[in-house]
C-alpha cells in the first residue's frame, strides 16, 4: 500500500486567514450598500456640527455665510443656538407641508435659505398675490403665514429682527392696478405680509419692511420664468446690532456745538 504524500507549502496562507478575508469583504460590501441607500442632508449635518461646536468647545462656533450686501439695517450674525436651529427646522417643515398640500410645482415655490447673518423665506408673488395687487386672498398663503407667525412666537429668540422685503420684475403694474410703479407695488406687498404677521401675533417691535422694486433681480427679466422668480417677497431673520447709536460718527453740526 502506497503511503499518502502530504505536501506542505509554506508559502500558502493559513486556512483561517482566507475565511477572515472573506468576512472582511462581506462587511465592506454591506457598509457600501448602506451608504448608497442613505441620504445626506447637508443642513442637518451643519446643525449637528454646530451643536458639537458649542458642547465640546473645540471648533469655532457658528458657520457664517453672506446674506445680503444691500441691507438697510446694520446687523450682526445670528448665532447658531438651539432656538434658531429649531426655528429653521420648524419653518422647513411648514414649507414642506405647504408644497405637499398645494398644487404648486408649475412655477417658483417657497424656499428657505441660510446666510452669514441669518436666514430668509422667499415667497413667490405668483402664489401669494394677483398681478398688480398687494392683497393676499389665497387661503393657502394666509395659512402658511399664520404658521410662520406661530413658529416665530414660539421658537424665535426675541433679539432676532424680522425684515419683510418686496421685489418685482421690470414690467410696470397693469393699468387696472392702484399702484403707479413697481416701487409702490413692492412696498405694498411687503407691508401686506408685515401686517398679516402682526395680526397673527408677531411683535411689531421685531418687524420692519423694505421695498426694492425691480432693481434686485435674482434671474433674467428676459424670460417669463425669470420674471416669475423676480416677483417675490422675502422674510429675513437677523440679529440687529446693539448700541448702533454709539457707533454713528458725529456730523459737522454736532462737532460745532
């Protein structure tokens, strides 16, 4: 009977290492699949980073980006506090619900954007006002503004200022409009939103209004879609700088006294 030859190969890897390698490959594929099926929300990631910044005192607090170069009030950045983060989340939910329960989608929709000195809600005029009008008759828009007022009263810090800004396209108001030009129309629309917020309980001390007419477009007025984007009202939230009067330089008349 011939003896069975046992070949020993020192260069071959151990049997357990092959099993371990297969296990690691399967785990890698598993986590790659999990990552591919997940969704990344940049806003939530930023909020999580902001909360860690304050809790661990390692990174600089509050990410800041540009909001507006043409503001009429001097403002300081809105700090990333739990209150402001909660306000942004609640406003985002309100906007999502508005889009879900209305038949929008054919034109510009309500959006919430963040910047260096705060954040703002952009309301397209086409879903809020009739052409050449500053009266809000749309029930969905009125309910949305009431929801915004409730969120402001419940979550927004009292040191945050709210400014309503009105904008138009470059087309003059129709002859049937009570407003002679786009300055009057944009001003009336901003004041209309402001008065609704006051009616729904927002403190007038936090509110102000501004009109920009046709001179601050965000899209080209050469197309119908661009003009629809330019017709808008924006609700801005920012922290007003304290002791502003102390920083105003004295005029020549003050110096002669």
